[in-house]
C-alpha cells in the first residue's frame, strides 16, 4: 500500500506542476510571444515557476507533517510545469482543458491535505 501511495504522490506532482503552468501560460497568452521568446522564455519561465511551486508544496508539507524536503518531488513538479508551459504555447486557448486540469489538481491537493491531517 505504501508503494502505491508513493507512486501516486509522485504522479500527482507531475499533474500539479503541469496544470498550474498550463493555466499560467494559457491565461497570460504565452502563445502570442514571438518565436524567439517561445523558444527561450517559455522553457525558462516554466522551470523557474515549476521550481517555486515544487518548493512551495514541499515547504507546506514540511510545515504540516515535518517530513523534510524531497528534492525529487520538486524535480517532478518542475518537469510537469515544463510540459504545462509548452502545452500552453503549442495548444493555445484550451480553456475547458485548463479548468478541468486545475480542478483535478485542486482535488488532489485537498485529498492529500485530508490524508495528512488525518494521520496527525
């Protein structure tokens, strides 16, 4: 059971990073950047913001559970964010998809918080 939960937790980091960066890129119209900016700025922004989101998730978990930072979870969130930013540029204006993926991420975050708080 622990191995399954850890695998799901790992997948959740990818999904959360993806959905947040896809939403940021979609809502701020990254697809309208010139080609140079798309090639250079989008990956850099995606990685920087992904690291910040991953670090934030780990900081919140450390505050609540005192489990310490997992750098691989930060990396997973960053990888998901990278692909979310890319998707916002390559497939612009997928508003319904954006809202669904944000809803899935919000549900995952709430579910994990409930599990964590029930363990306390």
